[in-house]
C-alpha cells in the first residue's frame, strides 16, 4: 500500500498535465505486473479529486475543495481543514472546552474503521489566561470520569494526557505560551470510539 501511495504522489504531476491535455485517467504498471489506475475525472475548477485503484483491490482517494482535504484508503480516512474557514469537525464533542475567543487554525479528523476509533486534532490561538484554561481542561477530565495520566507544566508548555478506562476515549492537550508574536497556541487531540 505504501508503494502505491508513493507512486500516486509521484504521478500526480504527470496526471495533472494529462488532464490539461484532455486525459482523464492513467494506468501505471508495477514491476511485478500489477496495475494502478489513477482517475482524475473530477479534477478541475480548483478542486482535486484523485482515485487510485490497485489491481490487488487496494483503493486510495484524495479530494480537496480548497478549504479541506480528505485522504481515504478504505480502512481509514483523514480529513483536514486549514485557512480562514476552519471550524470544529463534525462529531467533535460538543461539551469539550474550546474558548469562544479561540481562533481555529487547523482541524483534522482521523477515522480508523478497523479499530473503531476516531481522533480529532484541533489547533487554535487563544488569549485567555493559560493557567485558567489548563484548569478548565483538568476540571473537564475530573467531571467526566477521565483519569489524568500525566501532567507537565514548564515555562514553555502546559501538557496533560488523559484517558478513560479501557475505552478508546481520552485527550491530550498542549498549551504553548508566546509561540509567535506573543500569541498562545493550544493543540488538542481528542480520542473517541466510533459508533
């Protein structure tokens, strides 16, 4: 599978040249006779849609609309947002504390269908007092049945690792003071089981 993904990325530039020439798909032959078909039919107008189908049944798709991008291989899926229109991902726990004045920078959702787990990674800038925000995340853990596994406080970061029993639930936070031009940065990783 990794080999196919590498082939895909190496051939994307060739594929886009072919799209410009009217070609909508290309087929690549591997050293052992396996074939990889790259379909670029939906590419255009600032959107990217690439589907790669291997002769061994492995499929990979990559789509982007300019605001978000999605990578899927049938076993897992990753969707990421960046830029001016970032919002909390669908399914992100509604009660999870994210400051109202936080400016979202990136949001990523990774779904692992085989393990029945989903991970949300969110980065945002904030202006709230860093110690107060850190306390909010501790309070959230304590009031929702989580265990604080590790807590690290230093001059350069406030970090916390939190879990919930044997479930695929938990979260990690890193709060970084003065990461750029006096701004503070929060990175959240929230783990939830898929339904």
